[in-house]
C-alpha cells in the first residue's frame, strides 16, 4: 500500500515538474490564451476593415474618415465619446496627410491658402481639445450630432436654392482663410474631426472654390490640428492604441481609391452625397444618446 502511495507520489512529483515547465504551462493554458488571442485578432481585423471603409469615404469627401468611425467605435467597442474621438484621431492623422498629398497632386490645391488655414487652425486646436476632454461624453456626443446635422442642412439648403458656385478664383482675399482656419481649429479640438466639415462649405460659399479644391484645403486644415489634438487626447489617456493602429493601416490602404473616385463625381452630386453622409453620422450619434 505504501508502495502504491509512493508511486502515486512520484507520479504527482513528475507531473508537477512537467507542469512547471514553461512550454507545457503555455499549452495547458492554451484554451483561454487562444480565446483571448482570437478575440484580439478579430478586434484588430474589424478595426482594419472599419478603417478601410472610413479611408475610402475620407478620401472621397476630404475629411479623414473620422466622422464615421467615432460613432461606430462607440457602438461596437463600447468607447465613450472622448476615447472614440481620440482613437479616431490616430487614424485621421496619417489619412489626412496622405489624402492631402493626393489632392495636391490631382487638383492643384493652393499651397498659400493651405498654409494659412493650417497655421491658424493650430492656434485654436489645443485649448479647445483640452476643454473637450473634460466635458460630459453624453453632452459632447449630442453636440457633435447637432453640429453635423446643421452643416448638412445648411449645405443642402444652398443646393436647393441653386447657390452652387463653380468659379475657380476666390471671391475674397486669401488672407481671409485665417478665419476659416480658426473656426476649423476650434471644431477640430472640440469634436476631433469637426474642422473638415465646416471648411468646405465656407470655402465654396465665400471664396468661390470648387468642392474638390475646398476639400483639399480642408485636409490642410485638419492635418496639423489633428496631430495636436491626438497628442492632447493621448496625454489624458483617451486613445485606444490597439484599435487605433489597425484603423490607421486600413485607412491608408483605401484612401487613394476614395480620392480617385472623387474626381469622377459631378459637383452637385458630390455635395449632396456629403450632406447625406453627415446626416447619417448625426443619426448614429443621436441614436446612441
């Protein structure tokens, strides 16, 4: 009997020794580890797919794609509004830089106006972004929805009244684009991507630019201010880097196709599609409450 116990004891000792082996420990834990790994891969793949869709639309409308990603990050990843905005900015920064280079090459964006808009936007972005990180997420989300809906209705009303200019020359001196940059900087800091929405309507209405030229300048506005806003959100821990990285990679892969498609759409149809997308995003934000 004692011998049997000794044998069992020896077996237990051997088993314990084997379990302590690091490689075997990993294998024994593999079901839980595999489940976590699979979940992580699915999460990253979904983010890359979402980034690709956003990059396509961002290239098409010159807005970086963050407008659509923000509400979807809340729906599918359970992020609060500030974290969703900060994570979306990780995708927006490389997207807008790449998209701007594409717009500049295809549509000859005025570099002087682009520099003016970008520089003035930087002045207003940081303090507004700092302010936004401390707001109630519910209030911020609804404010973003109202903002998008207002822009969409305003542009649609101008189209309905037939107020669509196609002239290539500005109706105001280029220095006035400083005002556009300041407004865009405030909205970029507040909503993460707001400046890209307000700049095209202002530039087409008051400066007589075509929609594609205005979208290129909007990208110039967003590029530096988005980077500054990202740094601000990251400093207060409002960026999910594991989701943001595949978002960015997916967006970069698809954005050139969006820019190429933008050149094929008529002016009026482009603006109507822009309005429709703004309204859709506003509805998604409002639905989450």
